[in-house]
């Protein structure tokens, strides 16, 4: 789908404990504009104690963590959309 904020945001997905072939397979069905990388456990741990999958970190333009969302609540898109609207407008 079309991103509401266009090139004002960057999305990076890190796969920490998934087999690379399965990650590559999943990425092919997602948006080709998605940036992703394989990461090791210490890299994942550098973000803190990841207690849910997925875990989403939202950073502002200075790199400060604005919000962390654990799991995929039913209103995830609404929550993140409102937060991005506030950060980018």
C-alpha cells in the first residue's frame, strides 16, 4: 500500500532468531521498499529485553526512542499512524 508519509520515514526490520531462508521468503511477499537485515542475538539484546514478537521501535529524527510497541495489537496501525502524524506534522 501507499505510505501516508512517503519518504519522511524509514522502516527497518531486523530478524533475530529466524532462519535466513524463511526471512527471505517472507520479505518477497512484503513491500519491496522494506529495508531488512539478519541480526544476531546480541544485536537484538542491545535494544533491551524483547518480550514480544514483533516489537516495534519508533524513533524521532534525532534518534530518540519515542515509543515501543510490543506485539501486534488490533489498533496497531491507528496507534502508529497518529504518532507519526504528530511527529511529522
